[in-house]
């Protein structure tokens, strides 16, 4: 999964994707501890995907807050 695919998703979809990736990472860690995980590089890949999702969520949230008019005195 790359950032260009993720950029097309909405904020809610990104949050859902993040939850799915965390669940998948948890399951992969369990499989690794029971020596059933064949592709150990999957753990690093999932961590990076989670980081990408979190980065894009932060970007979207700051873009929304930056574009909102500030009510100052």
C-alpha cells in the first residue's frame, strides 16, 4: 500500500484502515510468537503502513483546522 492510494481515502476510511492494520499486526505478532509466521518482514511492513495512515490522518486534520476561520478578538 502506498501513500497515493491512501490519500484518496476520507478521514473516516483512514481511521478504519488504521484499525484493520493494527488488528493485522496483532495477529501477525501472535503468529510469530507461535512460530507460524513464515514472512517475518510482514511485521515491519505493517508498522510502516500504520505510520503512513497516521501521518495522512494528521495531515488531513491539520489542513481542516488550518482552513477553519479563527475566532480571535
